[in-house]
């Protein structure tokens, strides 16, 4: 693992392709309400991963997408040649959190330019060695996978919506990826097992080499196909959660970005364990502010600090 003093990826880090939604979000919590925030699975994942590795972003926005967000991606050295800017409005999502800040209700979704989105990779992206398929329709995730050549590692994130509405597409995708990341309620929905270990084992039998089940404020587990490949960590303890939107996407970005910066050609299970902890540390920053307000200014030393603290907390 090598980074420069400023925390930007070193030349040894390998690029990671990230596809997903790029959105403008309205978020309501029991305390306050904020509108027109930068959101979307790819936005969070790309900002998170960019602390570790060069990112090739694939997505779509409308002409209404504020230039300040484009500038933020550029400041983070995120390559935007795979970002389509087309006539029309950007994807919009609005959600409301319940009192416990864990449960949320989607109030509205407007697909807008996403409706006709077809991810077409610029030729230079086709050989990107690491691929993170952020949360979007599994048919679109598969289209991206069809276009990449011999990736070292492919990682997919998903959500309950796709398990409920496009199950066959999702099953086809799950059979093709190396790592599946999902949360405990989604793992239950996908397998019928409430127990996250049983659920992970069931998913492993369907194709992936590793399954990471996130348990929100209770941490995450990682299960691999080989005998003894099991890891569990708590979450980084946060007392004041302001907005959990994008925590899962930021986790995925940190997880994937860390692996792309790993010194080994193909990440080992030890790397995977570390990646879970880096994802956890990044997600903890994300929930402390609305949208990407905290992670947009984050530097590598900030992440290292929480990784060290997590190690101290969980050691016995
Ligand atoms: P998370 O809190 O990690 O589940 O991520 C929330 C983000 O995902 C928000 O910024 C939304 O813009 C985005 N999002 C919500 N629903 C969808 C969807 N159906 N497809 C793609 N992105 C979505």
C-alpha cells in the first residue's frame, strides 16, 4: 500500500472503473431537510475510492447537473471521459429517515436521463483492472461487465429494489462477479436466511468468491469460498449520525479502492479483511454530514486515523 503525503493515489495504485447512479437528492431526517444534494451510488463510491486509486467514472447526468459537482470529481482526479452529459434532467431521489436513522422510506424517484442510459465504455476504460458495479439496475451492471477485458477483480453492490423487481437479471450478475456487497436485510431477501453467515454461504454457492454483508451500525462480515475465510468487524462508533445516505456506496468505494491499491496482483483474503475495515472507516465519515460534505474534503491520513482506532477498539 503506497500513497503520497497528500493522500492521493500513488502511481502504483491501479485504476478502478466505477459505474452507478449520479443523482440530485432531497433528504429528510427527523431533525432537518436538505434539497438538491449531490447523491447517487457512483458519486459516493467514486469519491471514496479516489482516496486510494485512480477512478474511471461511468454514468449519466442531465444539463442541470451543477458544474461544482463536476469540479469536485475533477479535484479528486476522477476521470470523467465515461460520464455522459445529455439533454434532460439528472436522476433524482428523495428519502426520509425514521427516528432511529436506520430505516428510511423512498419518497420519490425520477429516473429522468437514467431512463435511456446505456453505459458505453470509452475504449481506454475496457482494460481497467478493477471494476466496482455500484448500485444500479443489474442489467446495466451486466452491460458494463460485458465490455471489460480480463479484470483482476469485479465487485457488485445491489439493493432491495432489484431483488424484488429484476431478480433474474440480478441472479445472472451475481453468478459473474467475484465479490457481492449487500446489507443484512438484502441478504435475507435474496436467500431467505436471516442469519448473515448462512445467507453469505448461500450466495457463495451461486458464484462469487467473497460476500460482504453489512450490518449498518453493527459492522460487517466477510465470508470467502475457501475453508476458514471469515472476517467480522464492528462499525466505527459514531454518536451523532446526521445523514446515512450513501454510507453503503462509500463503504463499497473504500473497499474497492483499497483493493486496487493493494501491492499484490490479485488481492488475498488478508487484503479483503483490510478492505472491509477501510470501507468501514470511510462510511463512518460519510454519516457525519449530509451528502458528500465530509468525504469531499477527506484525506488519507483521516482514514488511517479511524482504521487505527478501529484496530484498537476491536483488539483483545
Ligand atoms: P445508500 O444510502 O448507500 O443506499 O445510497 C443512497 C444513494 O443511492 C442516494 O444518493 C440515491 O441517489 C441513490 N439511489 C437511490 N435509489 C436508487 C436506485 N434505484 N438506483 C440507483 N441509485 C439509487
